[in-house]
C-alpha cells in the first residue's frame, strides 16, 4: 500500500515537472496586460476610489483573523506539526485584504505586487497543508518553506521583468494554477487523515466561480444594473470559500 502511494506521488511529481518544462519551453513570456487594471466598477465613494473593489476585500480580513483566533484557541482539528502552515494560510488570507485593497485604490503594476504576494503565501501554505493531510505529514512540513519561496519568487520574477520591459507571468501562473490542478488529484487518489474533506471541494468550487466572476467583470456589472461588478463578487466568493474551509476544520474528526 505504501509503495502504491509512493508511485502515485512519483507520477504526480513527474507530470508536474513535464508541465513546468513544457510551459517554459513552448510558451512565450507573458507580460502583464495593461488592460487588466481597467475594472468595470471604478466608482469613487466616500473619497475612496474604486470603492466596491476595495471594500469587497473586507471578508478576507474577517475570515483570516477568525481563522487565526480559532487556530490559537484550539478550536480546529489539524495536524499539530503543520500548525505553522495553517498559521501562514490564515495570515496570507488576512494580508490579501490589505494587499488587494491597496492595489484597487490605484491599480497598476507597482501596487499589483502587493496584491499577489499575500495570495502566493495563502496558495502555497494551503498546498503544503494538503500534502501533509493527504500524502505524508512530513512531506508538507518539509516543502512548506520551499513552496513559499517559489511562490514569492514568482511574483518578484514577474515584477523585475516588468521593470526591465520583459515581464513574464509564466512562473506566477504555474504557482497559482498548477496546485489547483494537483489538488483534485490528491482529493481523489489519496486518503485524508480527516473526515469532512468536502470543505476542500467547496473551496475549489468557489475558486472556479471567483475566476468566472473575474473574467466576466464588465458583463456582470451590466447585468446587475451597475450595482456590483464581477470583480467585487470574485473577492466575496473567494473569501466565502475560505470560510467554508475554516468551518470544515471545525467540524471534521480524525479518521
């Protein structure tokens, strides 16, 4: 059984390596599209520019702080050796509120850095947690800091390139999307230490919905009579996904 799990892990690692090599060999560098900063809802309210895109980050702060509170008052069921990973996950979610809020006050490449850095902390911490819970406890702990380094480096690599006229989002895209491809495989093929794994499935669903809302930002803004935009909904749905995961950490039991 153990050898079978190791073989599955080797196959996943090999496929991931093939994807990474393929992206850098066969895809041209991807600079940041300047139109990315043009959001549908640019209204200024109470002297705050892009008011709703800024305010809609508040749920990240609420979920992140609540997660840290419950984590350190021992209300969550978790792998104790990975406590740092859970801590960094909720710190990352909390910082998303500040980073994304700051970015939306004045959207440009310089402020976008502060939006992306905390997101990579959350993404990579979550991935390490999943490796610990579904594959091997020590694996997630050993990979936590290397994953964080890769995530943060991908943002700095992109921004350094942008400053020199050679922006490249390939590494950042891999950091964000490759774990989202691997996570369903982990959920399907490995057994968790815990019950109630549907929290991870619902988080993935919210992530996909958030990406759809982001893509159809202007269309949703028009559909709802210019009351709320797709991008604002993206923030709220993504934060909802994290809240659902937090609740699953409270409800689950050791199997």
